[in-house]
C-alpha cells in the first residue's frame, strides 16, 4: 500500500468497536462507550477479585489472606461483563483484531500508569497456548495483547520461555478446585531456561483470568526456575 494512502486511512476515524458509530478517537472506541466499559473497581491486591464493601481488609480478600496465591498480584483492566465478554470472544474466535487491539491498548495504558510509580517487571510472558490450539486459532490472544503492552511500556517480552505441553480441558468446565489443579498438573513447562536465568521479576499476561488455576500453574513453574517476583495482568477478571 502506498505510504500516502496508508496515512490517509489513519486520518479517517474507524467505527467504534462497541456502537459502530464514528469513534472520533485515535483508536476504534468512542469516548461514551469507553466511559461505559465495565472498568475494574476496588479489588483484592493478590487475586484481583472484587472486594465486597463489607470486607474487613480493604486490600486483600479472606481467601488470599488464608492461602496466598503463588504470584504477588493479579490485576485487570475490566470486569468480565458485557460488552467485554463479546468483544473478547469476537477477538479470540472470529479473529476481530481491532477489538483485541483496542482492549490491549487500554490495558497497556493502565499498566504504564501503574509502573510510573513502582518498579516494572524485567520481562513480560504471555500465557502460552498448546500448539494444537494455536494451529486451530492461528494466533495466541495472550501474545497479541503482550505485544501491545510491551510496545507501550517499553518492557521486553518472550514468546517461548514457557510452553504448554498438554492440551487440557477448558478450566471453566472443571467443577472443583482440585479437578482444576489436577487438569493443569505438568501442563506448562519452562522451555527456555537461558532467557529466564538472569531474570528475577516477570509479569504474566492473559486475556481472561477466572479460576487462577492457569496463572497459578505457570507461576509455580516460574518459581521453580528461580523467578522471585511474579505479577499477573489480564484484560478481564471473571468471578469464580
Ligand atoms: Zn461507541
Ligand atoms: Zn484475593
């Protein structure tokens, strides 16, 4: 495509990914729809679940106080509610990359703001897909989100430091915490120890965190590899 034509295309506002009207913004989301998105509210700093107004501890939920997860924090840009759920499934299952790109940009802005005041992780790691799922889908949504975050925040990423060895049943179909843990036992493996060896802190990136079983399983592998500090960032946090 000639350069001039490409530059002209960038000047034309693309339709909003939620309402379809002209977005009048630098990306495909109009200001009204952006305001109305289900932005994450006050959450437990460890697991990212929304804290009830009656919580005795304003920072941590009772579950995390009793059994802290194997990562330092899990943070999300959004609650997994309409229209985030349908935008995300459009991105994952119908390859609607514009929706994925806009949501990843909003997450990247939140992450950049967060690390303006605190030490950023040395490396970003997308939660991997099993090679069979990757072939079916054609892309790993977590990797596509990670690319946007990496560019915005200036933090490098590795796409192949961890791999998924077993094609597991969807975690949301497992009905007990123990079944979810067993389902993911040895599912992930560190494939590139050389990349991780000098690294002490990482941030795992995923599209949706629901049960924490996946990010916990990856975190345990990373801790076994000497990573001391693990943070988790996701586009949307669903309640268990
Ligand atoms: Zn709109
Ligand atoms: Zn918690």
